[in-house]
C-alpha cells in the first residue's frame, strides 16, 4: 500500500513539475528559449505543447531566416495534430513564400497529401477529391524524379477509383430506378471515361440492357431508332467480351430485338 501511495505521489509530482515548466515556457520573454523548447516538444511528439509556441514565434520571426523554419514546423505541427485543412493551407503558403526552400518538395507533397486526407467517401460530393488529384498531379509534374512518386501514384490511383466508383454507382442507380434513357447515357459516359475499369464488363452489358429495355418500352415514333441503337450496343458488348458469362442472356435479348425490329417495320 505504501509503495502504491509513493508511486501516485511521485507521478503527481512529475505531472505538476511538467505543468509548471510548461507555464514557465509560455510566460517567458526569451524567444530563443521558446524556440528551443518548441523544437524539443515537436521532436518529442508533444505537438499540442509545441503548437502555441510556434504560433507566437512565427509572428515574431516572420520574414527572417528563422521564420522559414518556424513556418515549416508550424505547418508540420498542424499536420501531426491531424488538422489537415489548416495544415494544407499552411503548406501551400509555405511553398509560395519560400520557393527556394530546402523543404519545398516535402511541403508540396504534404499539402497534396492533406487534401488526399480530406477526400470523403465515394458516395459524397467529390470536389475535395478532384482538388487532391490536381495537387498530386502538379507535384508529379514538378518532381518527376522524386522518391515520393510511387506514393503519389498510389494515392492518385486510390482517388481516381473513388471517382470511378461514384460514376458507376450513379449509372446503376438510374438503371434500378428504371430510368433507362439516363442509365444508357450514364453507362456510355462511364465506358468512354474508364475503358480499363474493373467494372467494364458489367458496365458495357448494362449499357446494352438499358438500351434494350428502353427500346422495348419505347413510344412508337422512337422505337425503330432505339432498337437499332440497342442492337449496336449488343455488338459492342460481344466484341469486347466474347467469353462473358452474360453472353447467353445477351443473345436472348438480341433475338427479342430482331423480332421487335421486324414487327416495327411491318407496322410502318
């Protein structure tokens, strides 16, 4: 019991001493002391303690050589605290204010990476995703031989897939809602935009099936045109996927279209 009480007392003294020391740092008028302590806190992973010190130091040293390093650590502290909005802003301002800095490559990458972290899940608005893609592309253009290029390309692939998935899901939603004209257009746009998509077989098939259902349910004055468009979609599908598991079903729909085409011509 005495050992436990001793341990509690010892821990309390350490915490109290630490708080007292930190208050002393905050109240100090010695900027060099604050600078040294801010770096010590940052490198020790105590980012919340480093944060207010870098904020104050940047105001004092802005426009000086030391100001550049403080601005760098200020942005890195935001990043470590996962405040990606502020970190992205500060990284961006850094490479604009210090275009010849030794940190410029790292900072430009981290600005883009912060935007990557702000990219939402695929079902939400993808404005931030598009912004992150542009930033990563710009980094790749500016630093084509960077050691970070592989990471950049990996992040780009992930973000592009998010856009691809959103567009594919939107087209499928039109299909499920039986809005076949909108689905047909959406799948056509998807197939043109993502020719190597992992969803390409399904997307080409659903473009064809949307066209088929649109033709079958069409008003008479548009039926012939839509039948022919659906038959062309069938040819596009079987040419691309001659071994598809959907081929038998696609052929059955095509036979229906041939019969419907003949009936429609007989009525004209």
